[in-house]
C-alpha cells in the first residue's frame, strides 16, 4: 500500500512539474521571471507567429506591460485578440492531461483565450492608447465570468507559486464594466 502512495505522489509531482505539452512555455516563463528577455523572445515570438495561444497571450502581456519590448498597446491588443479567438471545447483545450491528447502548443488554449479576454477588457475600460469602450469591455468580461462560473483562472505553473486571475478580480472587473457601460447610456 505504501508503494502505491509513493508512486501516486511521484506521478502527481511529474504531472505538475513534468514536461509541458506546450513546447517552450516553461522555458519562456522561467526566463521571464529572470528578466532574460533575449531568451524569452527567441522562443516566444516564433511560437506566437505559428499561432500557439500560450505564446500569443504572453506577447500581449509583454507589449501591454513593456516587458522586454517597448510598451505598445495596439500591439498588445492585436496579440490578445489572436489568443482570445482560440477557445475550444475539447479536454486538451481545457487543460486536462489525463486521457486527453492534442496538438502541442495548444494545451489549455481556452484558459489562455479567457485570460486574453480579461486583459482586453481592462484595456478597453481604461481606454489606453485607444478610445475607451466600456460596452466591449463588458461583453468580454461577461463572457469570462460566464465561462469561469465563479472560479479563478490559472495562468501558469512555471512562475514561482503560479499566477491566477482570481474570481474576485473577475467579479470586480465585471462590476466596473457594468458601471462604466451604464454611465454611457443616454
């Protein structure tokens, strides 16, 4: 019985810390935490250009924050929109490893798409380098709220402790978008 628990524990550890089904994602996330941007973009940009959602999302983040590149909100929007368009319904797209299979680079693409929509909703609410669009922000964040059903969005496990967009952040953004949209109705 003790052997079974040890094997199960090793399997669970390997599942979390094992090979990532999105080639390059783990390397990019670790390099990003170390501010090794040359290494980040050497892997990230080609993956994003190939259409891999995890990479498109991170390109959006890079341009939104100015991390390793000059801050460029229109470029961030473009990359976020590409990632946001990649929702799918199968287990692989929804981040399930056990019993699921899919194209490398597209694991958990629905989570990446929802995070991209969350990020876009913030840009549209703030009106950064673009005209504020609370209606579009509301549409996006309402979709994220509906899809997550009160749960947090897990961003990535390669970062120290992982990163989340919490259910509280989603609810707050939804309320902000509702209020901003209501103020614009004549």
